């Protein structure tokens, strides 16, 4: 079953940054540990080559190996959490992303992802704070890197979810097209998205995964009888 959802498409645009707080955001790219990063790249290649349960499971084993070497890289946590969410294991995804946040291994991208997970589990107060933090962090990123369309897209989505108004997402389309004249196709593919639909998709994926697991259990029970 293909569990990929639209928010993965949005997240893929964001530049990798490291953020601390609104007033003093460190947007210096995280310095990777070479051995850990080589393992991480193997995991990414494995997922990109074939999205199935077996490949995803192997990729997560690799991510755990990378984390055992470098436990502060935001990407290792964020990608593992994303894969778990795609498979319908939303509780596990939330736990992983929450741990990363507690350790400080988090970026504006993954704060947005954390907010989505929290909202999908009906932790609305926590999600509201995560979307606010994501919005603030990414605004700081855009002050230094105004040409980053990925940071802009997620900042806009985080702001819309923070305010609870889907209509706020990329609403000034003329200005956006003028700001990113070479990225019009990506803008058109994304601008009609309702950010709140990402939360609904996560809920549906978890629900479908639970139903599928129950079906498998029933089939096994019938065979045993």
C-alpha cells in the first residue's frame, strides 16, 4: 500500500536549517558526522528506490544506526518520524519527533511536521505552539534566505494552521509569483492546498493502517481455526 501524502511533497522543498529561538535563530546548516551521514544517505536512497514496508523497515534500521553515531541531527529524527507516519504509526512518529524537539534536534521544517502529528492526535494546544514556533523560525530563515521557496511554503502553511485559517496559505499569489518567477510550476502545484487537509490525511492513513492490521489479524485467526 502506498502511504505517501501531500505534506511530504511540501516538506521536500525546505532547505535544511538549525533553529533555536525567535530572537536568536541559528540558521547555520547542521554539520554532519561523515560516517553517520553516509548511513543516512543509504537510507534515503533505499526509500527513494522503492516505497514498500520492507524497504521502509530497512531504512529505519539505517536511521537508527545513524542516530547511534550522531544523536543531534534533526534530519535523522525527522525522516524516521515521516516514514512512521506514512506507514500509519502516528503515535510512534509523534514520539520520535517529540524526542527530537526535547533534545533540541529540530528545525522549522520538523517543527511543522511535529505540529501536524500533534494536531492529527488531537493535541490541539501543543500543535498550536509548534505551528507558532515553526512560523517564527522560518520567518528568521527567510530574512537571511529570501529566495528559499521551500522555507516560504512551509512558513505560510505553519502560519495558516497557527491562525486556523486555510485561506491564509499563499493568498497573495501575485506577489508570490513576482517573488519567485523561476518557480511558477511548484507554486501552482502547491498554492491550492488547504494546510488543514494534511492533518486529515494523517488521520486517514492511521485509520486505514489500523483497519488493515485488523484484517490481517482476522485472516490469521481464520487460518488457524
